C-alpha cells in the first residue's frame, strides 16, 4: 500500500467486539488490516468451535477480546480468558478451541 492509499483511510472509533458477530456452530472472521508485512483479524467463535491444529510461517499474537479459550501450542495447553494474550510462535503447531463464546484478535507479523 502506498502512502497515497493510506491517506484515503479515514480514522473512525469503533467497538472492537462489535465488528464481528457470532454464527451458530461456526468460526467467523473479519480482516481489519491487511498489509504486505502483516494482518489483523478479528474472530468470533461459538462455544465448542475451534481452529484445528496447524502451523503458520509467521509469529502471531492472540488477544482475547471476550470469552474463554484453550490454546494448544506444541501439545501444551493454555487457558485464556478476556484480556489475556499469548504468542503463537512461527512454525510451531497450535490450535484454538472456544470453551465459551469468544472473540479474539489475531495479529500476524510477516517478516
């Protein structure tokens, strides 16, 4: 994105949790920022929904906007609740499961 493209973005105050809604038996995502060097994506999970184990070539930071989750990294389980954050290291297997309805922000840095 060029500086000219960035100049077209108009700042606007919004409630993060309101930017994505829940959908029955689903994980819903909305990309908020998409650039060459990284993305910011907001997810909404129904209780019991999950992102199955996978790896990514880049570090990612998870921030729980609302709810509770189990995050597994390299077969080790971590419990997160509203306001918690955890780093998903690049090239290491990880998964996310909603232990309640939850919304999470995922920031991936590509470098």
